[in-house]
C-alpha cells in the first residue's frame, strides 16, 4: 500500500511539473457590481481539456453525468461521483454555450443541473452535495464518511444559479 501511494504521488508530481494545470481567468466577469447577469464562470474551464484528463480522469455514466476515477493512493481506483468535478465540467459546458451558442452544450449543462437537484442531501434542512468516493482510512478498511467539500458546494451554487438564469425554473432555487 505504501509503495503504491508513493509511486502515485511521484507520478502526479512529475505530471504537474511537466504540464501544470493552470486555468485562465475571465477578467470580464470578475466585477459583478456592473452587471447581475451571470456570464461565463470566472475560471475558463475547457470541456475538451477536462475530458482528456486535465484535472480528473473522466468517463460518463448512462445518464451522461461525469464520474471520475479515484487514485491508487486513496482508494481502489474505481469511478465515483464528485460534485466538484461534475460542476467543473458543467461550468465548462455553460462557458462553451455562452461562447458558441451550441444548444447541445446547454442541454448537457441542464442535464447535470437536474442531476444536482435530484441528488441533493439535507442535514437540518441545509442542502449539500457529497462525493461518494470510497477512501481508505487505513490499510484495512474504507471510510464510511463521504467527503463534503466547500469548493463543491460553491460550484454547485454557481451551476444552479446559471441553470435558473437560462430557464427561469424555480427548481434550481428551491433546494
């Protein structure tokens, strides 16, 4: 287990050194005080870069929702739902829709938005989205606690607000 983790981390460090993942920032959309319309997400995620393993190794489930491959350092390398990665991909679709007006990108974006609505969980009436990755807690067992990330929550909010903006459907706000 230890060798597997060290080899994974060394390979990842080498990949990051040779080809660092740096997202361009859309400086036109940073100052929202001038415009309340949500345009492109401020990180300009590229759909094709994401699909080819830019930040995660993606594949898609039967409903065309992205799932990502876990790494050998933390889990068994199975694919799982990660809200941060799902929303990163959704925002890349939205950015492409804004740029190219491709209706398939919008349809795929709204499909992911609907998936987020269908997969929300609640704790004391507070909505949240969690990763279903099975992580090792030690060399003998998986952790039963799913990851809830603040970055994931913020990206989900960004996706749902944009979905509401293009559809005016309250399902994206009434969570």
